[in-house]
C-alpha cells in the first residue's frame, strides 16, 4: 500500500522513541514519588520527534530552525535555574 516507504522506516522509529520519552517525562511529572528534573529527557524527545517527522514530511531544509529552538530552550532553562533561589 506504500503507506510507509521502506527508505523512511527509521524516521518512524525515531518519532516513536521521541514520543515515548515525552510521555515518560509527563508521567514522571504527574507522579510526585518519581518527580525529578526532566528537562533534558523532554528536550531529547522533542528533538527526536522533530528529526523523524521532518524526514517523514520532507522538511530536511528546516534543520536550522530546530537548532535555534534547541538553543533557545537550553538558554531559557539555564536562565530559569540561575534566577530560581536555591533551597
């Protein structure tokens, strides 16, 4: 049926792994006993989803935007940690 092209099977796996990481981060955040800093796990999940879906949708030329978004996310996380008082 050519729903999934054989050359792009890896992109679907990358998207799946990214979604699992994102869902795990939100589940850990919802359960107080397992709550830990989850920024990096969430960021890696978003990156994997962006890479996989970019390849599936044919957006290979959009990679600079992904790099800029990642940089802004890392900077905002660092600024937030610097401003927040230590306990």
